[in-house]
């Protein structure tokens, strides 16, 4: 089910669909001014989802990142950005998941499959329809409380779609940036997770010693352990006396 996207649209979604998706992602993980930390829009999460839906429009298909290291902080080429070629089985399985079975016998070994493309096209349309019915305007034009009210009161197929979209929103926020989300590694930076940053790696002390904010607790635990060992060392002499 291909959604022909105009020039202002994305890889798969049209401009209007992408606007609705952006508004939805902004409510799932808000950023400024609602939250001081970067949110889904700052991380490029809607674009990540759109690229996922249209992955077979790209060559190579951005599905399985290479490796073993990203070297994204320097030291060589980023092997994560070199996506692996799909074999025939992988391509069939993932085309079925993304595009649906489309009535093709080789994709319907377990029955018809709607696919994520159809899920998003239908889900975004339901979201728009609900916004128009409840508030008389597009979902992207709703205030924060209106959008949140709509999402919390959703039932049935719309509620199921929101669950799917939320999971993908989290993936795009905190996953490796090579897949199109976590732009500028903002999902890692505000959670204070350094991510993979070869070739710097960790020093021997960083591996073997506790972090500064844990050092006092670790030293206290070591002293208690030493005291227990000392006590247990006195016990045999007492028993043998």
C-alpha cells in the first residue's frame, strides 16, 4: 500500500501524514518549550519512522547496520553506517512486515498481513478523523491538552495504533543514530549515556573503579566486607580454644 509522497513529504508518508505524525511524536516525548530536554522532534523521530516505512525505497536497505564499531567520534569510517545486504529470506520477511502481503502467495504462508505501511496510513487517518470530530481541526493544530485528551480517550483500532507508534517513537529516540533517529545523539546526551564512542573507549580505571558518584558507597562496602573477613578470621581460634 504505497502512499505517494509529494516533494514536501517523506520517504513514504505524504506531507500531511508526516505533519500528523510529527504532532503525535511531540506528545509522546515532548521537547521545548513543554520540556527543557530534547524531545522526539529534536531527535528526528518522525523521520526515523518514515524511513522505516519506506526502507525498501533505499539502497542499501537501512535495516541491519554493519559493525563492529561506529567510530563516530573519530578514528576511521563508521561501520554502523554500512548497512548489510539482505538475503532473499530476510527481504521477503521484512517486505511482508513493512509492505504487507499484498495478495502475494509467497508472503501469505501464514495468511494475509496488513503491514506497517497500512497500519500507519490507516492509523494516522483515524487520528485525524478523531481530531476533526472532537475539536473541529487537524491533529497537528491541536493544543497540548487537546492532543493528550484525544490520545488518552482513544479506543479500539486507534488505541492499538497509538501503541505501535509509541514503541517506534521510543526506538527512534534512543536507538543508534544511523537508523535515522536520535539525531545528534540527543536521546543519549540528556539521559547522560555516552553511547558507543570508540576509539576512545574506557580507561582501565574507568572499568575497574566505581564512578565518582558511587565511590563513597563502594569504599564503605569494602570496609564492611573487610571487617566481616576479620571477624570470621578470629572465629576458628576461638572454636579451637
